[in-house]
């Protein structure tokens, strides 16, 4: 099954709701970065919520999420856009700890709680809009909730879950974001608070294979939801050999000549997708000709 995000309106147009299946997307990130379970969950939760935030945008708009809690995992960086494309990486993908007494992975310990959560949105203006808040828990979902509440002034609830197999591959991933619209009644707010207390954990819903539509029914109640759009989601990196070549050309004649004489080659590796690019001496000489 392919990944997708569902956009919906609910409870008499008082609530905006999103839910996502991100299993293949997170699985691809784990494969590319060879993350261990704790890192896989931290990155997967971040990419899952990031993909939903990207789906909230329009046209060519895009965003970058940076989570730096001071923990051993280092920085988590996620890019997403309005086309359903998302990519991400962690500084230290092999970070992993034994399970906590509760039987859950210690994501908080890996991420840390002494740092910042920031989102930079490129909406086609001269400068991106940047929102930043202190990291609340290091558990990712709560930190997305804090960001949306404090930076975007939108009361929200974020639930994200990632399950890892015994061989470190991804079993399932998904989540939801529920947002109150202006003028939401106290009755609806109370209804939502009660539902959020009663529903299964997001990890349980993901493990049970609930579709995004079914997740929203669990949270909001069957019959209370109107689906507005279904958008495909997938791991997609913007790097390419052509882009790297353009970057080398931009270094200028002398820099390229130095590469040819000193190393006889140039190498580059993308942080986001781990793709490796090699430019031989012949390749560099061809690029050098383009600077003349």
C-alpha cells in the first residue's frame, strides 16, 4: 500500500483534521540511513508530522524542520513540501538505547530536551518565515504540538507513531494532526478532549493497520468527518548529479583546476538521502570547460 495523507473537516466544520500512513516513506529513510531503532523512531515521527505540515501548504511552498534537543542523536532535519515530497536525516543515525521499563524506546533520551524546535517556511517571499520554540519533551509528537500551538497560534493535537521490526526495518508508521478552527464551541472542545483520552495509542492504531481514514474516525467519531482531499506521500530528495555538477561549476576555474591536479576527482554525498556522487578527472575537465 502506498503512503498518503487525508485532509478532512469535521464536527460541523469546527475542526480541521489530517491523518497519514507514512510506512513506506519512513522505511525508505531507514534503509538509506541505516538507522537503529531509537533513531528510526525519532526520525520517522519527525518525517510523519513534517509530511502533514507540508500537505498544509500550497503550490511551490516548502518547509524545513530542525529539531536540536542536545541529545546524542544530534540534529534531526526534515524537508517537506506541498507536493507530498518529504526527506530527512539525523546527525547520528546509529544512536540507540535499550527499551525503557515501559517497553518503549527511549526517544526522549536520544533527542534531548535542552534545545530548540524550529520550522522555516518558504512561501515565495524574499525571506522565509521562521518559528521557533523550546523543545518540550523530546518525544517529537508533543514538540510538534507545542510548535503549532505557540508559533502558529492554532490549538492542535499531534499523534505520531513508528514501529520497528526485530531486524531494524520499519513495520509501520503513521499519525494525525487535529486542529481547532476559530469559533469552536466548548461542547466540541470537551468532546475532543474526551475522545483523545479514550482512543488507543497512535502506535496501537499504526500496528493494527488502521488507514488514515480509520484513524480519524477513532479520534473524531464515525460520521463526523468529511474528506476533502487525499494526497500521495513519498520519500523524495532534490539532489541530483546535475545539481552537484552545477555546484562544482560555481566554484570557478581555479578551484576545479585544483581538484584535478590534487585529487584527480571530486566526491559528494547527500546528507538527506545518502546518495554518493563521483566525478572523475575527465568529468572535472568537462566541467572546467564550461567555466571558460
